[in-house]
């Protein structure tokens, strides 16, 4: 099993509060956490928006501790020489916020108000806020939006006001260009990427309490993938890099298994054999001469030949939903006891029967890769509820199947049957196109063949697939990015580059919403 460390947690509001409470109980004064949060946020603003030094900032402060964070930010920016003004929406209602205001006021005294601020800071509400914004706050949300429309960068402290930290729910809310998360990422950040903009998670001094083991998912990053995926040895041959069998490609759907094969070949596999409908064999041979192609294993001899050759089976891409499909998948799962990845139609044919599928999978290393609609079919739920409850649904499905589940979407949630959960937040809207999931399935199956570790393989594949989507878009645009560009970008994604972080920065997620 992988010993990879993923330090950044994705928490609910309650889990975030528990980390603060644990740090305070261990001796860290609560005001120290507020001061560290505000100071780190001010430094991040200075680093990300250079114009703030001359054009200044306006800080909207609510009455709670998020408003206290805002007062610290205002004071620190003023001490750095920035023109700063504060819009006090409510008087401080906590001791820490009161102290933060008192310490900021001397620094703010005598500062001219910025006429055309470069930054507007949202410190209205913190992660404990739930429900719709109160009417009294709406004019301030409108004022923030107007300042943004005039060219200012909106920076939200911890979470844009109006978004539920746990569920992502919310109607009217602040739309941020940068969100500075404190200590942990919140589920709401990843469920509302459009409104959060670029997300920077800052170290506020929680220490080991940030990694409190309370079931909060961990965030997959490049460091995790580097640790989880073994390097290819200098003397590696195709057998060392493993052999992958892909069963799919029904009539008219040769493209799906070929895309899976291309994802595998861009991820270090040694050999690929595609087993497709007889009419698609020449199509595969012509399009992918570096692979082997054959018909679906319909005889015992066909089956034995494939199962003795492969190190991992990928079942489902473009397979079709017929009685024959169900019979083929069942037969292969009975006869093949090795690692397996199930995607698309290999899942659809078990609609409403997750426990039946789980019994066929047994205790082998197994990964399933549903999108929300496919997960909904398996569990006989509606797709909207699966998307809204993706953290719980992934865990439920993993438990019923006894397999690792990659529940694709924004964010992608990876759940193991032993209760481990991780989140991959890499990606871009360019990945929302036909065939993207097939490419992911090929990456997943390659890593499972090479490592035998379903959870590490699923986490790593999801992150690299998303990273390829980011790279492809960075070189052009979302609208102009094709799946071909994403497959090509896998070459660079596997470099496992990650940005150099300032000491106070735990992780950074790029803005991905509302881009062309």
C-alpha cells in the first residue's frame, strides 16, 4: 500500500471548527489564529495584486470572527503603505474581533480612502454561516460586485459570503477572484469553483491539528502522485510496464476503447490489447498499430488466451448495454480474479444491483469510475441527489461494491471500501467532453496494473487526468481545447510539476470558472 502523505484536508464547517478548537485546547490562543489568518491573507494579497500598494483596498467587515480577520487584513495592508478603508457592516461581536479592530485602527488613522481600489476584501461572513444572506447584507454584496465591475480584484476571506461551507448551497453570494482559505479547504470551495476564483489555502498555525483524523477527505496533489506511482526502471521492458486488456467497443463505438488505450499509452503501460466487436477489429488495427486487437472473447480458448496474457482488465468503454454485455462482463469477472477496472456500460448493466456487482468483484483490487448518472443508476437514485451528496454517495457505493470508487465531477471524490476518502480538484471545463472518461479509465487501469493499489491508483489517475486538462487549456482556451489536446497534454502532466509555494501557503487551485 502507498505511504503517500496528503496534508491538506477538505472539511465541512464543523470539521474546520473542530480543528480550531483542538489547536486552542492545545494552547494556541484563539486570537493568534485570527492574527495569523489575517496576516497571511494580507501578505497573499500583496503578492497576488501588486497594484494594491498604490491603488489601495476596501475591506468589508462583518461582526463575527471573519470580520475580525478583515480588520487584521486592513491593519496589515495599511502598515505596508497601502491606502485602506474599512466598511464596518456590523460592530464586532466577539472578543477577538473587538481586539482586531482596536489593533488595526491606529494603523488606519490618517490614511486617505482609496478612490479606485485595486482590491475589495469580503470579510462579511465566515464558514459558520448557513442559509440565505440576510437582506441587510445584500446592499454590501452589491457594492462589492460594483467595485469588481469597475476593475477591482475581489478577495474573499475563507469563503465567499453567501456560500455554505459544507454543502456549497447558496443563492446570492459574493463572487470572488481569489479566495483565501484558512487552514483547510472547505467542501464549499470545491463545489462552487465559479464563485471562488483562484483558491489559496493558507497555513494559520493549526499545526498537527489541521490533519485531525475525523474522516475529512485529503486533497490529492503532485507530491502525492510522485510518492504513489513508482518510477519506470532504466531497464524496463514492456512486461515490466505491464499488459492491459481493454474489453469494449460495441458496434459503432470503436472510439471509446481506443481513447482508453491512448490514455494508457500516455501513462506508461507496456502493452495494450483491445477486445472489441468483430467489425471493429480492423478499425482498431488501422488506427492504433501500436496495440493488439481482437474480437470479444466468445470461446473458452479466446478467454484463456486473454486472461493468461493480461495484468489488468478494463471493462466497459463503448461496450453497449445488451444482454450479451451483461453475460460477457459476468463471465470475465468470474474467470478473471486479478485487478479490474469497470467503466461506463460495464456498470450500467448492473443498474440497481450494486451488491450483485460487489459479489462478482470479490476481494480483488478493483476500481469503478462512474459519473453521477451512472452512480445514480447503480444505486437507483436520481442524478441530482448524487451530485449534491457526492461525498456520502461515493463512500456508500464503495462500501456496497467492496471496490474503490472514482465519482467523477467537480470535484472528483475517490472513496475506498475501508473508509478512506480523497478529493481531486485538478481539472478544467475542457474535460467535460465525450471520451474524457475513457481516457481516464485507461490511466486508472495502467496504474492499477503497475501498483496493485486501487486507492493510490485512483487518486493518482484522477489528478493527472485533471492536470492534463489544466495544461491543455493554459496553452489556448476552454472552447478551443479538444480531447486530442488533453491526451497530448498527458505527456507534460506526468512531469508532476507543482508551483513553488510561499511558506504560509498550503496549496493553490487555479480559477477554472467562467472561462472561454
